[in-house]
């Protein structure tokens, strides 16, 4: 069987890595992929939003199943488009993708089903904003309503800044929408909780915690994620029960009622405090870099899971996870997330031992004349599975130390909450 993976990040490299372990797979295509995916898949240079070209390619290469990594093609309806042409897309429909596309859609669903989340109000103009902010405690969270590649959220320590951020969004800072949400700040520990749904049933699909800030000690600006570990150690049975009953189940029920049952992986971003989970946001896909640690821990054949989902029979399979601990450390180019970095060569990747328990996933890399180059941003993800978090982290650090790349930057404290030095 042939399969296509859409995307070009570390997440998609780890999905290809896992799919490669499946005996039933003949060939993996990655659209468009990176230097890392080219080791285990054939990279196909098609724009992920050019659904017509993707469809032609799939038909000509006998591919029936498509795994979509990033949110943008899903939000723009890749599932709806390809499934009309008889391909199976592992991911949600355009209508179900509103959970990530629109913060106000999700907030309305939360209100209707009493899903615990931060107090909020949506605005489409500046009318009433000043008065609303006046009544709030600081910090205040301001969010662009549409997709903003993780840059749409500001945590404002004072009211002047909060007002300023609202103005910026309303004046068109983000192309996706001028609408915004003003929301209460939730304190507590953040967890990424994943479930898999086939539209009828759902199953737990792993937990992880990521480090969003650029600097050690979780300082500095927010990024797409500088590292992650799995499993999370704060999800007790009691907390998990609450996550399922108070958050996941009403959401899936709500989507079914709206006529758009969720198929694929749903990622709940949660804040947990005093054993009470609250929803910060939904993503309609695997997290990056959370996916990298989940793929290391997943014992069940990923293709088998996808096929069970296609048949709407995930209730008939067991999804097994390694009891070992996984860590991934992201190496970004120096200056990220503020400065645009230039293309630079990455040397020595061949010196790194790669196996099922330790792997160097690629994100923004490409190959030219048999050399590997960084194109900036988040570039490599050293990932390891080991008996404990400390030994897994040491393996990751040693992998990254061997890389000879002048623009290399990475955090050495990933997983500090679960590692005592
Ligand atoms: P989002 O794009 O909604 O995931 O937000 C990005 C990050 O901002 C989250 O992962 C949190 O770390 C933080 N964040 C978002 N909303 C809140 C909130 N209401 N309270 C505290 N932190 C938040
Ligand atoms: N690591 C956060 C995300 O994938 O959205």
C-alpha cells in the first residue's frame, strides 16, 4: 500500500519514520517534505494548498490514503476536496476544523456544553473594548480569532498593552481575521492531551508537555515549541476522567450535533490547576514537537490505526504505548523567533547514530548537491526514548552537540519539571 504525508516539519518527519516501520506500506510520499523525510519517503514538491495537483499526483501514483500534518490545508478543506475524489484523508473536515480555525467557534461550543475554559468575550470592532478591559484583572490574554501560526496570542501584564494588542488585530495585523477574543489568564501547568476519533468512537492518543519559550528556564518570547516530553506526569486518573467527561466528550458530541463529526487527531491544550483541567485551545492535528515524542512511544502500527479509523472501527484495536520516557529537543537557528535567519550548511548529521529509540528528525532543512542546509526557524529535533527522562535528555543533547552548524541554538533544560539534577 502507498501512503502520502502532507507537510514539511519535524512532525511529518516523525510520522514518516513511524509509518516506515509498518510492513504493509510499500511506498511513502511526503508532500513537500524536507531533507529528513527524503531518507524514508520520496519528497514531492507540490504546494500543500494546491489540492488539484495533489489529487492528480495521488491518482497517478496509486495512493489512496493521505495523512495531513499541518492545520492550514485541513482548515482550507483538503479532506472535503480529496474525499469527493475517493481518497481517505486522516484528518478532520473543514467544518470540524473550525475548532482550531476560529477561537470564537470553540468558545461558543464551550459555552453551550459548559466546557471549563477561560472567561472571555469576542469582539469584531473596538466598541466596548475599553470598558471590558477596565473590569478585568491582569494579566489579560488577547487572541486573534483566526489562524496566526502561534503568533496570535499576547499575554499582557497591563491594560494599556492589552488595549494596544486589540487595536493591532482590529487594524488588520493578521490577514486571517480582524476579530479578536479578550480572555482571562489561566495559571497552572500546561499539558497537550491527544485523542483519536473515527467520527463514532474516540481513544486516548498520548499526552505530552512542551516548552514554548525560546530561553532556558522558560523565558523569552513564545515559539512554536523548543522541546517536549511524554508522557506528562500530571494527568492522574482523576484529572483524566475530568478531561474526558468535561472537555473531550461534550466537544465530540457538539460537533456531531452540528453535522461535522471529528475524524483524526484532536489536540486539547489544557491548563491544570488543583486537579481541575481547563481548555485553552483546540488544535485539529498532532502538535509539533509533541508528535515527535509520541511517535517514539507509540508501539502500535500507525497504518493499522489509520485503517481502523477509515473503517470507523477504532474501538476494535488496542493502541499501545511504551512505558519508557521520550524527549525531543528542538535545534533552531540563532535569532529565532525574532530574526529571519539565512540559509546555512549543517554538517556531521551522518555521525549521529539513528535507530528506533533515538532519531534526529528534520524540520526546516533541504538537500542540495548531497549537502544539508537549514532554511531557518526550527530546524532539527533530536529525539530519544529511554528508561528515564534524564537519560533520554542526555542522548538528545549528545546528538545535537555532534552537529557542526554555525547557526545552532538549543535548550539544555527541556523536561526540567520531570528531571531533578
Ligand atoms: P494558543 O495559540 O491559544 O495555544 O496560545 C498559545 C499559548 O499562550 C498557550 O500555549 C499558552 O501557553 C498561552 N495561553 C493562551 N491562552 C491562555 C490563557 N487564557 N491563560 C494562560 N495562558 C494562555
Ligand atoms: N507545540 C504546539 C503546537 O503544535 O501547536
